[in-house]
C-alpha cells in the first residue's frame, strides 16, 4: 500500500465514521451542514488536485469540522447555475483555512464541499 493510500484510508475513516452522521448545527445557517460523498469525491478524486494537494486537504478535514461548528459569518457567497457556494475563512489551531459549502438554491440542504489551506 502506498503512502498516499494509507493517508486516504486514515482520513476516510474520520470523514465517514466520525464526522458523517454526527454533524452539528452550523451557527451561520442555523442548520446542519451535511457531510456526503460529494465532498469526499471533490477532495480525493478531482483530476486537478495533485497528490500533495489531496494530502493537505485531507489533513485539514478536522479543522474544517471545527470551523463549521463555530462559524458565525461566511466571507463569500457565489451563485452558479442555481447552486450556492459559501466560503468560510478561519484560523483554527494556528492554521488558516477556507471551507466551501454548497446548496441547491438558497434554502437547499447545505453540504460540505471542500477545504483548502490559505496563505
């Protein structure tokens, strides 16, 4: 098993066993942000993400969970083809990250999409 496969398996367990199904309410939306396969596939299988980028995003998942549970405001909102994308910037454990949440329409179910480190 390769190094990257081991890292993916480790964070897959966190994502699907510890976070998914145990989501807490996000203060901004006053509702849960659901953790689904959409976010996992975006982080791990996006062809534009290099292996190094995938590993960095996986390691930031725990920070993303913390940020969504504390966020009181989002920094950006974009609308594309009726889909809403919300960006949350924050510093968690001295690391600056951006978390993206999506929904179909303004009132749609909020779904975690991605996390990235910010410089």
